[in-house]
C-alpha cells in the first residue's frame, strides 16, 4: 500500500479543503473542510453533509481525493478504498472540529490509500508516487 510522503502530508495538512470524488448512480465531487491525515496510509473525512458521497461509497467502495495549492501549483490525487463508519471514537473526533461551526458529525469516511498521483505541472505530472 502506498505511503504518504512528507510533501503530500504537508500539503494535505495545510490545505483548507480537499475535494472528494465518488462514483455511483451519479458522479459526485464535493469540497471537504472537516478532515484529517491518519498515519501514512489513511485519510479520514468527517460527515456533516455527505448524502450522495456516502451512497456512492456504499455502492463502489472507492473514492479519490484531490488536494491543490493554487499559489505553488503543487497538487496530488489520492485514490483508495473507502468505507463509511459511525464509530463513536471517530464521530467524537469529528465533533471536536465541527462543533466550532455549530455542526454535528454524523459519521466518517475512511480512505485507505492505494495510489498517490502527482498533479503538479512538470515532468512528474501523472506519475504515481
């Protein structure tokens, strides 16, 4: 399983939003504000308004994350196996973030990373890390 290198982790941790893309009955891509990096091979996205995203994940079990810095042009696409959970520990972790916005976490998407693709313009664009 691919590991997140330091550059990818740094961008993920500094980006205000990520975009999650899913496929199912209808393609779906939405910005995600409530999220975190877990170790070197997992991302967690907290569910506040993810109805179509969750339906697609339950159908396909896959998702992709896009993260990009529009000033430096550094970017990555991260593909993986996605699962939805209402695990109490993850919901509590999500609520520690979302409650500051007067929102409630309903669950979480766990993305186990299979592939990281460079989206930064240059000779490595499109290559897997």
